[in-house]
């Protein structure tokens, strides 16, 4: 996980250089002050547009991937 980059694409490049796979990377925005509400995670990034993976929007369209992202964030981000 990378936070506080200028652009999601910058963070994506860092993770790819570190060995992550493109298919495993998703761009989100976090609003820690809203932790515990549905709005604390915003699934919106240009790096999410992946027609080959069936994701045609800036969002994360697959509910299961959204759930997995949320579980990971709950584990990594302390309230």
C-alpha cells in the first residue's frame, strides 16, 4: 500500500517497480476522519480503468474486490 503520492499513477509505478502485478493494484482515496462510515473509502481512480479485466470505469466495479480492499484497509489503517 502506498499513500500520499502526487498521483495514483505515481504510486502505481512505485508498486510495480517493487514487484506488484498490475492486476492486483487498485486506486482509492481515503478519508480517515470518516472512518467507520461508507464514505471513508472512495473507489475512484484512473488506474482502475481496465477493460481487459472487465473494469470499464474509474471505480472498482467488482463487489468482491471492493470487499477485499476494505478488509485489507481495516487491517492496515488504525482508526
